[in-house]
């Protein structure tokens, strides 16, 4: 649970030790069904969050059922889920309690008080929470109470993300008997985020969690609750109308949120489909941010103190100055289909196999291009050399016998004949 500072008063269990193991140090927050304390596991020496239920929420004092349900919930592990460590009944106070992972951060409810969040953060939030819901849905668990107060935000370590989202309080309805809660007039779920089928009294399914997540992300983007007002009015409104989704959010967001908040549960996408769509939107926004940041850095001067040849030409106009000092902008994402997942991730195995088979010949051809070119060049060079050698060998042989000297009469002719004999002899 969140470690956000709180000014909540009346922390009557602060200082108590539950189960002779968990010391409660201070109150973090309080709801209608339980109070959450910052605590310490004295056996392991680690910080924990202890959720102490009100007297009206009795129902996990059955040791055998508590043991089986706790084992199931504790076995579900995911980075976007708050881990459940223990669940028990404290004999000294007569209260039932859960022991959970302590998350260093704030909840989404506190964050939204500062205003709506941007599309990149919203896409990351959607991907995290939808993936977490898919994990618990695969184990047969329905959260039933997806709302901003149950979404904890811990600081992220990547520059492309502000924080990572974690879903808390999953599976509490399994540990607490629904019949006992309903008998005391409490409803499992928050009226502002209940699905139409929950309002109608039907048992919630995984589609109810998808509906609640759609309302939550819509509120995160717009800063306004989709169904405000008193509990009865807010719960009944979704039976007669769909939530208002502004077109200004973009076509992709509008299509996805409309599908998630469809009044007919069968028309809603599954949690894994939503997670894939959210991840694709998050990646696109992330890469757009990186691209704009790189382009902005490329326009900055390389060194300081260098004076331009033309001072007037170096003066930036107002628009350029504002653009350099403005915050990094996120470029609009390209037009994509409803679920922009890669074919390799969504296609059936036989389709993926055929796609790989079709890709192999092209890869093989590319691997043989360079060797083929090299062989062709060598053959050409060999032909040229052979032609030159053949032309040299077939050329007529020239005689090297010197022509006889002309006959010169007299004494000079005699000397020339003697010189010729001396040279050729």
C-alpha cells in the first residue's frame, strides 16, 4: 500500500502488534471498510502495510478458508500487483487484517487532484493495470473494486516514464464473505466505478474490471469523474447512458475507451487486449518524445562563446526561442487500428509459422547476393586477362638481324668495314 503522508486522525491501532508479529506504526488512510497502517514485520524486519478491517467486515476468521484463499492470492506475482503476504485474525483486538507490500509512492486519487495526466503517462498506466488484471483473471480472480484509490504510483527509473502503476486490494472479496458484507449494507465496489451488471445485481466477471478500468483511465485523461453525484445516482446513471468521451482525446483513445465502457459486457475487450493496445500507445508516445528531444538537442549550438559573422542573422525569432525553451512535446501518434499489436504477437501459431516460411526465401536470397557479385567480377577479370595473353602470343615475331651497312668507296669505306667486323665479330 502507499506510503504517502497522511493527516488522518484517530489511528486507534497505532502502536499495537497484530498476531505478535506485525507492529503498526501509523495510519496511512481510512475507508468505509478498513484502515491501512504503516507497519513492520518483526520476524523479517521489513516494512509492510497492514489493512485492518472494520467490525462490519467480518468473514476471514475461518482458518481453513483463509489459508487456502491467502495461498492463492499470495501465489499471484506481477510487477503491477501489490503483493499479499499474510491474512489473519488478531485475537487481542478481535479484528481481521491483511499484510501487504508497502509501496513507496502516492495513489492515483491524490495525483488526479493536481489535474489530468498526459497521454504518455495514461498509456503506461493503462498497460500496467490491464496486464495486472489479465494475470489475476487468468487465476479466476475478479478485482471488483478498480478505482484511483486502489492504484499506487511508485517513481519510475526510466526517463520516458514518470511512475509505474500497481493495483492494490485484489481478491479481498474472496477473503471476506460477500454475504456478510451485503448483509451489513455494504457493497463490494465503489459506486462511481461499478459496471452496469454490478448495478443490476448480477455477479461481476472479468468484464466488470475492464469497465471500471475504462472509467478510471477516462478520468485520468480528462480530470473529471464519468458518473459524478450521490452513490445511487452515480450507480444508476450507467444503466441509461454511456460515459462522455471527448473527441479531443484522439480517435485511438476514443475507440478504445468506448469499447471498454460498453454497457453490454460481451462487447468489451479482454484485459490482455487492452494491455496490448496500451503498450502500443505507450511505445509510440515514448519514441515520439525521444525523437523530439533529439531533434531539439540537434538545433542547440555546439560550443559557447563563438561569435557569428553576421550578428543580425544569429538573432532567433520569437517563435524559435519559445520552441527551444519549451517543454518536450509529444508528436501525434500515427493512425492505427483498434488494437495495434504486431501480427507476430496476435496471430495464431499456424499463421506465424507461415509468415516465417515466407520470410526465409527472401533472407536466403539476400545472403547470396554479395557472393554472386564477387564471382561475376572474378569471371570478368579472368576473361579480360585471357584475351590479353592470347593477343600477345599470336602477334608476328619481328626479325632482330641488323641490315647490312651501305657500301662506301675509298678509305672511309675500308674503315667502316673494319668497325663493323669489330662490333659484330
